[in-house]
């Protein structure tokens, strides 16, 4: 595995785990960290021994946002040209599912990173927020769009305009978070979810992620059209034949990702 300075990377069975590791800055997302994160995720995405990924931070902070110290003096042109910006689009292009395991501060770009993942498992201490307004800016990586589509306009407005923070319990109630666990257990809970997905038919998992993600981005008619195409496409896979044969023969399916 490649050497990194701002992240720790490991593989647990079929789950590729990336841990953000800038504890001195509460895992603030600078360009170097984002470069490494994208490199690691792309490597896992292209590795057949990985079926699902997980991004996590520390107990104290998933990530306290983009690195304010790096951004403070930036000009508009520097912001436009910084590859940091493009990493967020590339993140959305990762084909395999990503589970975010969130504890402590999950703010600004950190909250946007968690929302760019496909599922969130939180510790009871997690705090979600978009506090950019305190810096004289607004969210720039999905904090006004993904957040609003998930928690609704009323709560999103308060978060974006008045720095309202959500507890883990509130975030779960609003549909932002899949599961909440005590701080000692949230990593295991996230890993269990990721391991479950990682053991399933790989091509169908990717198709399922693509179809559900599309539901947030398109009309119902276009979404149904994509779903139908992906559904029928899966009948060209060996895994579909294997899955249905295994059901009929009352045995466990042996997925090949083909
Ligand atoms: N950036 C840089 N350093 C940070 C940081 C951040 N976001 N958050 C914390 N730190 C650093 C602190 O400066 C401090 O460093 P030292 O002073 O010790 O050197 C260290 O981490 C510990 O922080 P505190 O001493 O402040 O710790 P506390 O427990 O007292 O407070 C806190 C924790 C999370 C409440 C506080 O640190 C805080 O308010 N942090 C800032 C949160 C914030 O405003 N986040 C939003 C940043 S703006 C885009 C993509 C992304 C973005 C924008 C565009 N495009 C693709 C276009 C994202 C923007 C943002 O996220």
C-alpha cells in the first residue's frame, strides 16, 4: 500500500478503510489530505479484493472542515484553480459504496465529505454542522444541496444561515445518519455495515449505488429509465445466474464479480 502523511489506510477483509489523520488540526481537510484521500479511494475502487470502503476520523473529530489556514488568503482565481475543488467531483465518481464512520466534530467540508459518502454511521458524540457563515462564506461542496435534499429546507436554512448544529440523534431522526452507536462501538457498527455490503454481488452493488444516487439528481421518469437499464444489464452477469441458481438449489451464492 502507498505511503501517506495525512491518512492511514488499511484493509479489513473486503473493506478498504481510510482514516483521516491530522489530529493537530482536527482533521481539517487541506489539499495534501484530499490528494491522498482520493488516491487511496481510487486504488480501492480499482481493487477487486475490496467490495466497500469506509472513511473515518478520530473519536474527537471526523473533520472540522476545510483547512481555514490554507484558505484564508486565497484569491478567487486560486480557489478556482485549486485541485481541491475537483476532488469533490471525483469523490462522487467513485463506483463502490463508501460508509462514513463519524465521531465528534463533523463540520463544514467534513460534513460535506460525510454526505458525499453513501451511508453514515455516527457515534453518540457526533456533531454535524455547516458553520461557514461564521467565516463570511457559504458551503461550497454540497452543504446547501445534499444537506437540503436530506434534512429539508427548514433545518438546512438554520444550519447554513445560523450555524445550527445537529446531534447524532437529531441527524438520525432527519435521515442524515443511518445508525448511531455509543462511541466505543461506532467503528465496529460501521465496519459491520461495510462488511455486509462488501460480501454481496459486486456488480449489483455498484449498480444499486448508481441507481439510488441518481434518484437525488434526476426526474422520476429518467430515474426509472436508468433503473430499468441497470436491472436488465445485470442479466448479462454470471452473478445473476449464480444468485438465482443458489436460491433454487438452497445454497449460499458464490459471487465472482463477473
Ligand atoms: N481549519 C484549520 N484548522 C482548524 C480547523 C479548520 N477547519 N478546525 C480546527 N482547527 C485547528 C485549530 O486552529 C487548532 O489549531 P491550533 O490553534 O492548536 O494550532 C486545533 O485545530 C484545535 O482546534 P480548537 O482549539 O479550535 O479546538 P476546540 O475543541 O476548542 O474547537 C471546533 C473545536 C471544531 C469547534 C473549532 O476548532 C472550530 O470551530 N473549527 C472550525 C470549524 C469550521 O468553521 N469549519 C468550516 C471551515 S470552511 C469547497 C469544498 C469544501 C469547502 C469549501 C469549498 N469546494 C469544493 C468549493 C469547505 C469549507 C469549510 O469547511
